[in-house]
């Protein structure tokens, strides 16, 4: 019995030492690929478990997607989607009121421009991803390509998971933005936050951009990850449990054109001939005539004439 207990304690201690080596999976995706090959090539020199998301209409989209794939990096389409804020939109930005055919055309065109893509994530998109009807059309199209959808979570009430229900599209979610600011100290804080979330929840996805400051931080930190954190591609997290905290948003999308104003003001009637001038003498004549024939003056006249006396 004593030998069995000693053996059990030894096995438990061994497992305690081994298990932290796989405590957390961290996935890093670098968005906005296709515009800055110099910085993007520096990202591609990092471990190939770092993935990249390519803007389909960027001038170097095909070139950088091909380079990333050939270097072993996972490639996503970084598709522009309509934000809630008013700002200039990129070509072929998905909007909730678009028809299924138009959304299908835009995604098909993006697939042709970004070779080797296996998933898609949204560029901006708070208006689009918060629309259930809009995202249902996106998921129907994605199901034809066997793509997964990485929700950048630019809005808390994203409908992506609800929209994917009933399709074969897997949805995963971003947990941390690395570079809301381009200050290296801030980026390091966000990187460490992503590590902590991966350790606590089992996995976490962090999204960054090919800014020089972000690249420098990644060059410093991805080679010094804690032993219990493993750097993985997003596609390896498709079976990780996902929590949907959204509330239903069934609002029918409306056209973004300005509403018609049915009130056009009161139109003035213009006389056919110029008005004749009114002189002061005419004004006083009319005023005198009005006073003379008023009820009060006529009553006073009758009183003065004594009509009510016997």
C-alpha cells in the first residue's frame, strides 16, 4: 500500500510538471496586409504560426498572400465591412442592406484576389456584424468556400455566431487588440494580457497590424513566450468552446440614403399684377369708417338721441 501511494504521488507530480506546457494556446493575426510590403515581410520572418489577413483590394494583396502561404503562414481575407461611424469606405465594403447576390459577388471577388485563404475576418464592420440579417447572408456565402470566420469583435453585440447557426461555418472571436496605440509599452501590455487570457481560458486570439512598433514588440516577445503558452494558428482553435453573449438583433436593414422630406414649406402666392400702393389718407379713411359703423359708436349715438326714453 505504501509503495502504491508513493507511485501515485510520483505520477501526480509528473503530471503537474507536464500539464503547464500546454496550458494555453495563443493565436496572433496581423491585419491590413497588402499595403506595406517592407513591414509585412518582417512579419513573415516571424514564426509561421503567426497568421496574416489580407485586404483584397490592396495593391500587393496577391503578392503578400502568396508569400505568406509559401512561408507557411495561414492566410485570411480581411474583408471591409460597414462601420457605425461615418467615414470613407473602401471599395466593395459589405453593408447590411446589400442583397445576397451582391455579397456573394464581393466575397467571390475577394477569394480570387487573396489566394490560399482559409478564413475571413472583418475590417471595421460594427454596423455589419451587428446586423443578423446581414451576417446571415455572409455566412451563407462562406459556407460554399469551407471558410471559418474570425470575428474581430469591433462591437460587443456581434451577431456572427447567431448568423452561423445552421451552416458549416465555424466562428472564433478576437479577445485582444495589440496596437490600439502604437506605443511599444502599451503593445507589450496588451501582448501580456493576451497571454494571461490564453492561460486562464485555454486559448486567446490577438489581432495586430504591421506597424513598425508592433513588429518590434513581436520580434522581442514571440520568442520568449512562457513555457505553458503555445503559439498556434487560428484554424487550430475552431473546436475550442466559444461564448456568445450577444442579444438578438432582428432589425431589418434599411437603405442608408437620406429619408425623403415630405414637407417643402409654404409656397407664397405671387400676384399676377403689382400691388397698388396704400397711402396714409386711405388708411385713415378706412379707420374712420370702421369706427363710425362699429356697434359701440352706434349704441352711443342712439343713447344720445334718447331712443330709450319714454
